C-alpha cells in the first residue's frame, strides 16, 4: 500500500501542464478546431495535463514569440510568465493551407520557462476539409508528447 501511495505521488508530481497556441493562415474557427484537437490528445496522454487558455496566456505567448523573433522580451520575463501561468510547456502549432490544396502543419513543444524547443514536428497532407485538421493536430501532438 505504501508503494502505491508513493508511486501515485510521483506520477502526480511528474504531470506536466501544457497549453496550446495556434497560428497561421487559417480562419479563427479552423484554429479553434486545431487547438481543441490538440487539447483532446493532451488530455488522453499520461504525464500531461491540458491547460485552458485565457487571453492573458495568449498575450504572454505573443510576447514570448516576439522575444524569439526580435529579442524585445527579456528571458527573465519569459520565466516569470511561465511561473505566473503555471504552465510547463506550450505546443505552438502553425497551420497553412497552400495554394496547391495541401495542408502544412508544423508544431513545436516549447519548455516555457527556458524557451527551449524540446521537439518539433512537420507534416503535410491533402486538404479536403476540417477532418484533415483534426487528424493532423492529433498526429502532431501525439508525436510531440509520446510518439516518434
């Protein structure tokens, strides 16, 4: 019984909070589909907990993205954002539907406190509708968090 309690405590402590941020040249409703699909996959994976987004979190991620591209946000602020939001990682998904009818989805798992890109995934499929977005989003999140 003691081993079970100790193990369950270790498993709980190891749970990583993950938020999702979707960008790219798709509509707001399509971004919502991608985000919801990634969140659903996270919620089914052991060791990870989906973190509900708020406008404050999205604004913080925008500042983190600005830091990566322009250096305007200090690394100490990124660490503070991660602590304030209680998130360990963020999955950033970039989705574009190209003129040739292909859906390109790239996703990065970023350790929010340090800004380290832990893993990156790119996939491409023929775009036939929102079912493709759902499938691709589930695939990239699985590959980022547990698969290869």
